[in-house]
C-alpha cells in the first residue's frame, strides 16, 4: 500500500478526486474543491479517506 503525501492528487469512492492536505497514521484529509464539478455535488469541501480506500493519481514533485 502506497501512502499519499501532502499535495498528491488522489482518487477514491466512485471517481471522486482531491488534493491531500494532511496525512495521518491511518488516513488523509482531502480537499475536494479540485474537481470541476464540485459545486454540483453538494458536498463538504474536505473529507477524510482511509489509506486503504484511495489510489494516487499524481504525485507532487516539490
């Protein structure tokens, strides 16, 4: 299992995508406002995702 880092783009739960803002031992906090259709989804701006439930789409190359 690969653990995301701050700034990585991840995908989870039926195609939702977001930018990792904080990494914890078992999960990450993700900012969902990255998605173009965010306003149409009616969701909160941030959510918590378990490390087992996402895949890294793009790594942040800082």
